[in-house]
C-alpha cells in the first residue's frame, strides 16, 4: 500500500495515526500534562457611586497574597486557590465607628501590611510560598477524578476566623449598585427561568431506574474546615455605647459520607435477584448525598458595647454574663436527593443532635 493510499484510507475511516500512537503509550496517572501558576501580591476592588461627581466609595476591598494553581493530568484536573488576607471598608455611613466592616481577627493594619512586605521579599522562594498558603486566610482545593479514586470530585476548603460588622445600610447600597434598570428586569427574569429549566432523565423511578441513578451519579468528597465568622450586630454603628448582638458560630466542619465500595458491590450483586423490603429501603437510602455538619463552641451574646461584649467571649468573669446561649456543640446530618424531581423521595432531609442547651433569658 502506498503512502497516498494509506492517507486516503485513514481519511475515510477518520483515523489519526499519530494520535493513536500517543494514546497507546501507557502514561502514569500521576504525570502532569500541563501546569499553570499565578500569584498576586496585593489587590483592591472599589465600588463608587457618582464617579464623575462626588465619587462616594460604597465599598473598598483589599486583599493580599492571592495564589492560584491548575494541574492537568491524563485523567484528572486540580485547581488550588488561596488568599492571604482580606479587608472590606464601608463608605456608606458617615461618622461610622467601624469603617472596616470585614477583617481578619487578631490582625491589625500594621501586621497585614507587614505580611504583604514579607510575601513580596520571598515570592521567588517555593518554601515561603507553601508556608504562605498553609497560613492563608482562605484555601480551596478542587479535584476532578481525584487520584485516590474516593469520589468523582473532591473539594477541600479551609477558612480562618474573620470579624464581620453588620450594617444594613451597607447591604442595601451594594444591592442598589448592582440592581439593573427596570426595563432590563423582564429579559433577565426570562434568562434565569431558561437557565433553571432542567430535563429529568428518569421518568419512572423503578428499581432499575434507582440502580441506574446510583451507578451514574457523580459523587463529591467534601471536606470543609471553617473557623466561622464572628458576626457583630450593633444597634447603631455611630454610637460607641450601644447594645450589640454577637454571634460566634465557633468552628464549623462539613464532611461527605460517601457510599463505600463494598455497599456498591452488594447492590450490583443483587441486580438479577428478587429484592426484599429491606433491600428496597437500603436502595432508597442510597439515593441521597450525605454530609456531616458539626458546630463546635457556638455561642450568642448581647451586651452594652462591642468591645465589652467581645471580651466576654473568652472571659471567665461570672459577674458580667452577657451570654444568651452559652457554648454548645451541635451535629447535623444533611441529605440531598440525587434525583430532585422524584415524587416519592424527599428532596432534602436534615437530622441533628444537641446534647446540652444552656440559655439565659431576662426581661431586664
């Protein structure tokens, strides 16, 4: 066969010889086909009202040490994002005692600026970058088809504690900034309705349909480790001695409860057998993605001022007890149906356990 005849044959059967040779090579799954890394030492984002007039800053956000990395492997993809620090300033309320409404706890402006300088000096050092990522405020890793094969996707997130001052005026002004004109609302609504429309693939939820849904369902292995934000709700942000409510959710963790491989094999082994009532219950129980949510050291306080009330978060002085709800631990199991439109399956199930609740209520 001549070269011209071979080319004509390959073209007729849509065969790429070079591609076939490349695919025939057994490449290790850990090998990296492509890697992209980027970093931003510091950045800012500002919303301005009337920029050509008074130019009032509604919101100004500053962040530092942003790092991003993407890896493409033969059968998987990984994205890694981290953020060193974050500060958000509120410009909507004149005379506010708390212009910085979002900041990292126990980090002043001086220490934040110092950390930025250190990052700049060691930006070329890989070890310094890894340490900065480990000590970052926010760290997110997403992997599609993870190497350990535990699930179809894996999500890991860590967040350190931040302090948030609640100001309803700020929220309203930011919402107004992004609100489109009335003449565009109808078209936007139509787009949202179109985007929200889905096609249900399983019309009849028979045994075969449930088994198929379980086998085809894409699972996610989520591991979230969050130092929950400290939310402060003052009666007024322009008066120092004002009542305020402090919500400290403590530590929050969310972990997936994946269906183990032995259970999947057991279901597959029964495909040609007659199901008992227990088998049907087991199959229906597997129609949910399950997540374990834990809240540790959650507390709720109300006091005569922000500084005074915050002191009571760690103080053991019983003469000044501002706690409405003392430190409690709660465990929840969240279950979401993998077939949301199945009429005979509950869409969302939540169950929880609260060992002890210590609450203080007074009319004074």
